[in-house]
């Protein structure tokens, strides 16, 4: 089995972190757009969907926080590849 070098491992980690940040962004965009769609609905429907909207807001906050963490780790990997 071939041993990977530190640079190869870090390069692979860089790609994985970039994908991770992108996935968080996709979720952030989806949750933001879903909340906007709910706000377009009549008041009665918005009321029915309030628990779902609350869930989306929680998920949105979580994804934003996790993306910030992933961006920090991405920068750390980039620094090691400089």
C-alpha cells in the first residue's frame, strides 16, 4: 500500500473542506428560501407552518455556525499548504 505524503493528505483535506463549506451554503440557501416562501403564504397557512418555520430557523442558525467552523478549518488547511 502506497504511503501518502503530508501534502497529498492536506490537498485531499482541502477539497473535502471546500465541499463541506459548499454543502453548508446550499443548506443555508435552501432554508432561507423556504422561510421566504412561507412568508408569502396567507396568514392562516403561515400559522399552520409555524412549527416548520421554527425548525427551519433552528437549522439555519446551526448551518451558519457549522459553516463558520468549517471555514476556519479550511483556512488552517490552506495555511499548511502554503
